[in-house]
């Protein structure tokens, strides 16, 4: 009994099913690079300053 379904198509093409699916899939959308907003940059710098102050407060000062 011969089949005329997708199994026969895959076998006759010599390619695996995942390869055929990848070839038929739509290409992924192009990524448009973006830059951080001004507010995001300011929040990042403020957070870095807070972390620096926290670390500075952890330091042990030598006794004189």
C-alpha cells in the first residue's frame, strides 16, 4: 500500500520534517535597536549611586 501523505513527501525529498518546517516558516521579524529613555538612564545612575553609598557604609574604618 502506497501512501500519498506528508510521510511520503518527507521521504522523497530527503530532508527531515523539522528542516521542512523551518524552510516553510516565516522569517523572524527584524529587531530594531532602541536606546534607553532619559528617565531610564537617570534611574539607573541613581540606583548605582545608592549601591555605592551602601557599600561605602559597610567599610570598616581603622582605629587611630
